[in-house]
């Protein structure tokens, strides 16, 4: 009986909400990669170092937000 009570208290996310979260995830990563790409061109780094840095910063940040939201 306890399991049913816990399921009633916890709101279920619909498919559209998860799709919106996925689009947000991709959008944030794309923005950070674009900024990193532009900074690579501005500073003439000779490689995609800032692009890759922007990717990892945004990926880790979004994974943290998803983890926090799913709890």
C-alpha cells in the first residue's frame, strides 16, 4: 500500500515535458559550443579548444540540472 501512496504523491512527467527538456539540453549545448567556436576564432587558438571546453561545461551543467530536477 505504501508504494501506491508514494506514486500518487510524486507527479509523473509527460512525454512532452521530457521532449522539451531534451530540446533545452541540446539548445544549451549548441549555444555554449557556438560561443566557444567564436572565441576560438577571436583568440586564434589554432584548434577547437574553447569549443570543446564549452561543450563539456554545458554538458556537465545540464546533467547536474537534470539530476537535481529528477530527485
